[in-house]
C-alpha cells in the first residue's frame, strides 16, 4: 500500500511504522529495542519509561546515555499524550520506536497533528535546529523561567529538551492523509 492510497489515519501510521522498522533492519543492522503502536496513557508512559531505563541498565549502557534516552522518551511520550490529536473515530493514533545498532540509538516519535498546526511546529523545530549547543541551553533556561503554560499543560520545552539531550538536530516529516484535515 502506498501513502496516497491509505484509507485511514491508522493505516497511514501503521505503514510508516512498518517502513521505519524495515529500513533500519535492512540498512543499519538495527534491532527493535522497544516500540509501541497505539495510545499512550500516563500510566503507560510511566511504565514504559521505567522499563526502558531498566533494560538499558541491564544491557550495561553508560549512565549518561541512559539519562539522555530516558529524557528524550519521557518528553516525547508526554508530548504525544498531551498534544497528539485524535482521528475521526476518537483514537489518538501514535507510535514510538527505539532501535539500536552497535553504535547508535534511533528514536522515532509520531502522532497526529492538525494541518493548521504544521507551520508552527516546523517553525519551532527549525528554530531549535538553527542554534548551537550554547544557544539551545540559553533558550531552554529562558523558556523554563519565562515560558507560559499552555492550556494543555506544556511550556514549549519539548523540542528544546529533545535536541539538548540527543546532541543532534531534530529530523521531522509530515504525511498528509486524504480523508481528514490532519497529518501524521
């Protein structure tokens, strides 16, 4: 099935999930460290965050890496939970994937957003991506002390925190569905 013929948001999301897994299995030798397709409740976010941290300790990962991954996952899953939109059937379609190969972790977070919010999201990500490490830290401290809490409970720290912790620019894509005014 190609993206243009996807019949629902859930099908498009499932297709993207499968594409990511297949790509990394075939190109990086990456294995599925942990992944989930579905809705993320607060209990699930707490549970999976603890499980990821515990598994990384058991695998002998360095504490600094565990703390970075943990921060990214908690921030990302909270963002999905708080800001992910619902499809026409009332489902919060989303997924996350953590893949690992010999030297890297690959983290994917995906959720539904309204088309009208895409430009604002792109602008915030590009702002963070255009900054060096010191400027990102300055922005983080500024938002932390001066940020306004949104009606959904966020202060705008999500992308900043994920960029700081990953030490990389954030990559992103939007996939538009044909049947509704939403994107994945």
